C-alpha cells in the first residue's frame, strides 16, 4: 500500500476499493476513514515507509458506517491509542447495535452494491466521541464537521477551511470526474447535502472513491451539484 502525497500535510491511502486520508499536524496524525477490515498492518507499514510514526495517530474520523470506511478503525485505535469519532446517527451502526441501512438502488448500482457485499465486513467498532454538525475536531487548524445526511443518516464531511480541504465521504465521488455519489439511503437528501458542500468552495476535494481533485475544484463540484441526481428527472 502506498501513501500518496496530495499536499505536504495531506496523504491518501489507496485500497482496492476506495481510500482513506491522512492529515499531518506538527505533532499529531489524523486519519479520515479506515479502509477495510484486516488492513491495519499494511496501513501502519505505509506510514512507517513514508517516515511517519503511527504512534502519533491521535484520532480516526469515520465519515459513515460502511465497511470500506470503518474496517480497520478498531485495530488501529487499539494499537496506537487513537480516538474514534463518528456522527451520533451512525455511531450505533458502527458499534454493531443497529443494522446498516439499505440503500435506495438504481438498476445500474445493484452490481456495485453486490460486489461490495463480498468484501470483508467491518467488525463492531467502538465510537469514543459522537460528533454533530458544526463541531470543531481539534486538528487541521480548525477542522469542522459538516453533517451530510443521505448516503447514510449520519454521514459527515470534514472541512478544513483554513486549508481549503474538504473530505466528503461518499456523498460525492470523483470517478472519473466529480459526480454525485452512489448507494445512497435517501437520494434527495444526499443531493441536498452535496449542494451544501458545493457552497463551501474547496480547493482540494477528497472523496471516498476516486482521485483527489486539486484543479478547478470548486467549479467542478458546483457543476456536478447543479446537474443533480442522474437517477431522477427534473432535479
């Protein structure tokens, strides 16, 4: 697994499906999402290979409850004493107390969903801190939670306004260009969330699936949000 530099303080960990992101402050590391179950050792090796000490990992922010985002969070947190954060609405699902909500699938999304179900299921994972919209997270010179319901009820984005960086989870994708994400529980709600994110006008866009966007970012996100949901008409 490679640790791909996006900016000097921001890196991406690429998985076979999706990715996680690492933000580096002076003395701390923060992970945004945690990839697949069983990948903790590989993630640790990637950090060490880039000259980063995984013992500096202070927090793991989960953008939502799906297995490709939660997978290694518990193991990493146990290894390095990191705190796990998630929105209060998805926290019971992440802990295994409630089932993962079923998405409202379009026909062309069904194979994507079925393929995902063949991958390792995330184990029940503790959530140390339940967060809410507008809450400051203690890293990135003022990172804040943006509640983005629709993909799941407790989906969040993480905005670093001083750096122009926006982590969207799966509300937005960039495959091959910026687009409305897939496998949403509530498509209309997810589109409203995407349009809210477009209003933040980021310069760096980090989606759960697809390459990071660093050029004409705000304009590309705004265009995708204005195009609406390809699964409906008149939106």
